[in-house]
């Protein structure tokens, strides 16, 4: 397919995780030029990468980047009961293994490595960073699941009951939540696409899934100060799924020296896929500009390092 003047090469394959789980992975890249850097996409809860992320990936490739995605276990075309997250840690480990394997290929060793995640994917990005703090060069956090919004979170009493039930009937769809698709995706056409996509999960959250997502968000909310990599966080100020105030707290408390926040007036939860077309243009422009700036900083550092080395060698030769 073509995106602007750049031909986009799309590839997909199934890989097997160290746990023996069959996982779907995909890759978008410029077919005629060398990619400037690598961007690794982490999808949201109930979503998948090949369809819901292709628009975002195409924009990133048009900007010169190579993009990799993977369907988590229980999501999309990967194996596992659709909509079931038995262990959030296992999902993070699967993504970490795949993304680091791609990064460490010979042709990619010197390329910038950027993580990007929306909603649950944003939580995964932060956990990937915590797992390997010095490995990743930056993060794009889109409405990250650092705290589930009070609009959809059950009462403390109900959470206690559901947590207990999850031990005995983990796959049951009993978590009382509003229609997530209806409140997450602003564009009605996108809502219909999500509902008709056979690889997205549309039912009520399974009990074990709810417990894992709740625990992961609570853990992140308590450790926001540990985030040290460069990041940009984007959040719609009318998000009713994840809490934009916690993105503000992340920006204020993270120890990272290079951090940016963009609160998007009038926008909902799914900024990279579910917003109105004119808002998608704004969001992706912000993302691409930020990644371009990180790449420029890296090139400046490399030039300075090379210049310092030449000066040192010249002084040593005298």
C-alpha cells in the first residue's frame, strides 16, 4: 500500500513466547528507505494491533519510522481465551522479549527505541521501562492506564467481592461496567468498526482480567516517581475511562528530566484511533514532532561525541 510518497511494507507472523504461547506480531516499515528509528506499539485492553493500529502505524511510517506491534495473549489473533488476562506480568514479559529481540537485531542495534502505548498499552510501556530502565530511549503515553476512572470503577465493596470471586470463576464476565466502547471511541464510525471487528473483545470484563488491570493500575499510580525515561503523555480532558488527573501527576512527579504533557481539550479516551479525523491529525502531529525531537537530540549527542573523540585523538597525537 502507499502512504503519501512513502511505500509502506507490512509483514505479519506468529511467534512463540518463552511460555509456549502463540502470539501474533506485525511490522510496518518504509519499503524503499532506511527507517530513522523503531517504534513499538502496545495496544489497549480488548484491542488488537493489525487493524486498530494500522492508521497510526501508517502515519508513523510516513514520518520515516519502523513500527512493530504484537497482540497480547487473550487479544486479537494471539492464542488464549479472548478478553482474559491471567497475569499482567506475563503479558509484559512477552512484549519485553519480542521488542528487545527486534531491537537487538544487527540492522537495528544503533536505532532509537521508542515505546508507545494507549490505555492499557500505556501501563505496559511503564512496566516495560521499569523492567529495563536504561534500555528504552523514550515513551509515548496515550491516555495511560495509571488509574481507572471513577466513572467506570466499581465501589470498594464490589471490588472486594469480585476479587474474591476471581479466584474461583476467573473467566466469568461479571464486572459491572458501562459500555466501554461507547465512552472510549468518540467517532461513531470507529465505534462500529470496533464492534464489528472479530478480533476485539466486546463483553463485560472477565473477573480475573478486572483484577489484573485494577492491580496493575494501582501499582503504577503508587510508583509514578520512578519513571525516568524521556516521555510525552497525551490525555483527553473528557476521558471517562482512565483518569487524566493521574497523567498530570505523572508529569509532575516523574524523575525524568525530559517530560512533556499535552491535555487535549474536548477529546475522549482513544486519541490515536477513536477520535474525530481532525483531532487524529493533531494528536499524531504532536507524537511525530516529539519523536522527531528525540531523534534530533540523539544525533546531536552522537555528533558531539564524535567531535570530542576527534579532538582527543588530535591532542594525543601531538
